[in-house]
């Protein structure tokens, strides 16, 4: 959750971006067969039509979308510029602030690994792993509650409280405030999307694994998948490739290369709820791993049963949550969210995905063998721009009918990142 800033004029970027060829390390320059061209061309035309229209409507300065299957990329497309000021066009290696996609790309995948290793039980009380997390009714909260945003925690601070990053900028103090946040309802009563709950799950990863969160996900998720453009706290050498986010006067103007989320920023850039930066190239590899039942290029990251467990509805009448992952909204669901727009109107009930506040989203539909990744910096120059929700929905609703129609005719054009 974020507070609204007033719109401000973006500042010009003075650095140019690095460009990468399609033969960059980790990319197979596979050529689609001639009869695959209709699918490739139709999907690329869908991406171009939706994103060009959104850019013309000032939904974001720039965007990059990737559509593919377990086997590789069908089509990808970049539009606009990294900033509203003169700057390069986004490409497959542009690096974006993922915001809450950090929850699934990092923390959730880490929890999944620890569960299948028998080191974490999602039905255990949080206090088994964080015995110092105390307060009224906190002994009732399980990891399952945190993963489904039903732990009774507020979104980002107690109701009526000042935002934590307005109370202090000290990392230890921010951490203490987040850790000590009281429940505002009993666990299991309602779904309230909570960054505090995700933050606690990151602390559990650290306590159980003995590694910092950024080190764990690098060693056990990003490095095995050759996601070399995915990281917390990207170095200054990558700055020309990073899409800037919001103009924040408190942080000296345009935020670029530093996490947009204020609490994650003052925590030092690393948290389970936000902080990961990544590219379209890398997220295509991540999505393909899930569609390949947990493996990619001969490396296993997750077991198929773990993926099935975490990406199923926990209670499809209650909320749109799996374990960590979000699911498509269903009729009659008690707690649903417009953030499920990544699924459009047609993704199947097996689909799972997530969004990020900066304008990112990922949707994966195993029943179709399809993923859709959308990366934007819609918060540039201000988070008051909320057009991204409809763009996500339009993108899925454009791609899926053409994919379904042309897949049935035998087209399956892919290249592998």
C-alpha cells in the first residue's frame, strides 16, 4: 500500500541505456518454423495494439511485454521510452522495479522450496519460526494465514497511524515497527493484502535458511535459472538500463535504481514485500520454469506437487488467493480484487499470477501452457496514474483469444530466453 503524492514534473535523464542483441548470453536464437508465423505475428500485433494505445493514453512512459509457453517466447514488444524525457526504448534487457512481484518471484518461491525440504510447515504458527513475534492473538497466526493475506494484519501500518517511513528513516527502527505491528482483526476473518505479512515471511526464510533474503533467492532461485538480470539493490553500472519510477522530492527527485517502495528503501533495499529488479528476459525464464513443472534447462527449482499446491485456490468462495500467488476472480467470491486484471476475462481457474505497484504483472496459465509478463513504470512521474489496471486486462483479453484460436491450428512459434 502506498500514499498518494501530488503530480510533479519529471526530470530529464542524462544517461543513455545499454542495448543488447538477441544473441545475448542465455538466449537461444531459435528460428520459428514457417507455419508458426501466424501465431507469432498475431500475438505480436496484439501486444503492439494494446501497448501503443496505452502509451498514447499516457498510461506509462514505457513498457515491455513478453508472451510465451514452457518452451520459449512467442512474441515480445517494447513501447515508449524509459522516461518521459528523451531516453531509450525498453527492450528485453531493460531492468524494472518489480514492486510486489518480489513477493512471488522471491519470497514465495523460497518458501515453496523450504516447505518441500521439510524445513517449513505452512500450517505451523508463525511463532514457531519467529518466537519473538508476540502480541494479542499472534499465537493464532499461521504461515498459511500470512501467505493468503488473512493473518489479521493491516496493509502497511496500524489504522490511523502515520506511515512508518514518516516516523523514521532508520533501518532498524523501520524493521522494529514492521515486526511489532499489532493485529487489527483475528486471523482468518477476512483477506487484507498485507505487506507486513510478506515482510514476516521473508524473516522466516532468513531464520530457517541462515541466509539473508537477497542471498537466499540469488543462490537458490535466480542463479540456478540463469536470471542474471534479477537482483536486489542493482549496482550503479546497471543504471542506464533501469527504468526510473516516481519523482520523490524526499529522495532527491526521480527514483532510479533504488526500490520505489519507501519502507523497503529505508530497510536498505531488501524486503520480501518489495525490492527485486528484473527484466523481461529473466521473467520469461522464471515463468517457463513454472510451466515446466519446476525445471528449466535441466535444473530443478521446485517439485511439481509444490507448484500445484501453492498455485491452487485455498478457498475459491472466500478470496482470490492461492498460497502466496493470486488467482483469477470467480463469481460469488467474498474477497476479490481489481489487481487480478492480469487474468483478463479468459484465463482458466488453474492460472496464477501477481501484480506490482510500479506497473508490473505476471500471469501463468498451465491449462493453456501460456504466460504473459507486462513490465511498466506507470508510477513515473506520479503514482496517481492508475490506468495500468485496464491495460493489464486488455492485454490478456487481446492475447488469449488469438492464442487459443491459432494454437488449435498447430502454430507454436517460440524462441528460448
